[in-house]
C-alpha cells in the first residue's frame, strides 16, 4: 500500500512520484479527513492525497492516473486563507469530468456547496420549504431586502461553511446601524442572504448525513444561541454533557455545542434523499429545523462536504468512516470496469 501526497504537477515530476493509485482525495482542511486517510491505510488501499492550497494544473493536460477523485474542498477555506482554491477547484473538477474521471461530489455538487443562494433555488424547484430569504450583493441593500421578512433576521455569506460569518439582527434599526457602520460583511464572493431567523423547536437543528445518495445517519445539534458554527466535527459534548474526542479540539471547545444521535421520520429521509439526488451530492449532509412557532419544517443548508460527527461511535453507535471507505472502494472498482 502506498499513500502519495500531491502538491502540484511540477512538484510531483520533480520528486519522481508515482501517481498510479486509482483513488485520489482532494482536500483543504488539515485535520478533518485524517480519519478516512487512516481507514484507507488500515485496509491497504492505495490512494493519493492532493492538498488543495498547493495545487495547480495544466489546462488540457492528459488525464491523471487515478480513476476516482473524491472532492473534499471546503467552502469555509477562506477562513483559513485558502479561499483562492475554491473556484480553482470548480474549474479543475470540470476538466477532470470532461476527461471521463469519476469525480465524487463533482462540479454540480460543488456549485451548490459554494452558493447558499443556489441551494435555496434548488429547494424551491423541488417544492421543499426553506426560510424566506433575499439575495444581495451589496451590504447597502440589506435593509431594503429585509422588508417583508419577520425579525430577527440573519445575514449569511453566500459562500460559507461551518456557520462562517453569520450575524443575527433583532430589529431593522440594528441592521441599519450595521449597514451605516460598514460592518456588514457578505463574504468571499461579495454575495449574501438576508434570511428570516427560525426559532428552533427543542433548541436544536437536525443534520442528516448521506452516502451514495442514501440516508446514513442523523444527529440533533443543540444550540447555545451564541454561535452558528455547527460543524459536526467540532462539537465537544453529547447531550448528556459527556466530553467527545474532537477532530478540531480548539474549534470545538469554542463552539460549546451538544449533540445526540437521532432517527428522522421516513418522510424527512425521503426529502433529504431527493435533495442530494437533485444536487448530485455523493457524500454530504442536509440541515433542517422545526419552527417553534408553527411546527413547520424548514430545510436550510445543503452540504457537499461532510466531516461526520465527532466521536461517532459514542454518538451514533458506529464509525461512518468505515462506511465511507467501503463506498470509495466500490466506486474505484466500478470505475475500473
């Protein structure tokens, strides 16, 4: 078994690396994917690790040696000064698909991953309820865009991930003050959502993880009211207050969130699978909540990047990275036929 880390085509050539492994994982976050790397290594699966921040490619070059690429690029990369790789990734995935490479979470999925506005358009096209929202490209438009929405509202960057940059405003005056002060930030692509804040019934949201377009597991994430950072790998304790082993200990401790395993109703699972099927998400998670005011379910986040919950064995009773490795091996076998 060999594991190959690829920084860029020229670096590979200079080092004489063998790029013949059939599977490649393209990733950005330095910690999130260590569990799947470890599981593949344990099985003796040959794979390449391609670190997005150091990657470049030759336009129109010959197809690479791998048969399957698993895209793990994060939309929150800009928080780690890697935002320049986001749209680079979209272009490269497009080239690979034109060359006939099987790309898991390919261009269609990644387009939804990096646009919360497009996610809501998808939900609308499927007749699936989502919070009332307005899409803006200039912070000065926020107050006018919020007209007709129920307060509180939140302003979300269009390109986000892990709750990055979301700010709540309880009154029009508070939103106007932030606009006047120039403190309203729309984020990486200068687009954002002005969206109704939904009070979550039970004080939690639900995140449903899918694999191969099918339901894998779900968790309830109990909210603190002080953070929108719901990254499942960063959650630091169970609903009973037991400490979890985190993929990102520092971020998890900051979030202070609690989590528990949960099985959604069959009709919710059916909706989730419709969403990931329409978005062509091979591995991902969908978040929803129940409006405490009227019991309406709202789906609000479509994720083509799934980190899986921290300490999954304790929270949900099994290790989803085992399932993921099974899936990757099956995709490689299928691509080799």
